[in-house]
């Protein structure tokens, strides 16, 4: 008798009632950074399986080009391109995946035009999050929060929990709170099955303590190579400096 595959449960993000699967699927490795692009038919099957299991958050990017441009006209053009490729009129959650430090965060608005419903930021500093949230509620913040990356706990996590957005992380789970949605990436259905099943794993206090002790050993090196923007370098200029239209 076949075992019934459980659906990934839902959690609420932010303060506006948006619901998403408690685990997402990171899609970067399907076509970039980790060797040659994987066969498209296989990746389509993987995505279909993720949706079948109840995953509603697919973390995607356009074409692998890593430019950062927060100009309102460019953001609008990029969003309209995504709408066209997806064949939809509105995107539920739209990220600014890299913070353009040349422009005030307040100028990149699309919600009022009806093109997106909810706003997400990636690698944003606490200051940038607060300023963006003052213009329109920020629903999700995407950052690395793991055993090895704990510096976000100093200011960013408290800021987010004060303002109510949820966090997207590559590894965090319910032990960090029910406002955390992990987005592990994979290119294999069997690995995706294991990731989903991990949602049902319950770690004891002793196991959590052991993991924390491993993390305390310390890690050498940075998360990213030179030239890659992170939340530590993502503060934006004040809105009063903006001369655009």
C-alpha cells in the first residue's frame, strides 16, 4: 500500500495575512553557480513535484546576471518582464534581491500599481528595512541565518520581529520561530523529499545544545567573495537626496 505524501503546511508572512508554504524551494542551482545548467525537463518535473507537495514559494531569478539596479524605471521593467514570462497579472511576493546603495530604498514602489501584492528584500540592513517598512509593510526578508551565520541576530532579527516581516533562510526551521521559512535548494526529487520530511523532525533540547556547541567553534572566511553585496554594505542614502521623478 502506497504511503500518502503529506503536504507542506502553510505559515503566515508579515502583518498583512499573506500565506506561504512552511518550506520553499531554492532554484538557483538549477541553472547557475553549481556546475552546468541542469536538463530543463528534469527541473520542470522537480518544480511540478514541489507544487504537488504543497510548496508555494519558488525562489527564482531572471537570467543569472548579477547586476544591482534599483532605479524605479528599471524595477518596473523587470517586474513587467516577470509578469509576462509567468503569464499573470500580479506577482504575490516580489523581492529586491540586491539593495542598490545609490538610491533611497523608498523610491522602488510597485504595489500601488497593482503589479505585486507583497514586498520582500534580500540582504537588507536593519536601517534599510525600517525605512522601507515605513513606506509600505515589508513581508519577507531573505538572509542567511544558520549555525555559521549568526550575526543577523544582533540587530536584523530583532528589527524584523518588531516590524512583523518573516525571514527566508537557507536552513532555519521551526526552532527559530514559526515566522521563518527555509528555502533549501536542490536539483533532485529525492533530495526535495528529504527536505520536506525534515519539517517533521523534532530535535530535543540536548540535540539543539549540541548543535549550538558546534557553531561556537567559529568559522574562517566570509560568506561571499569580494564585490558581492551583503546586509553589512546595503545602507541606502536618505530620501531627501533623491532627484529623480
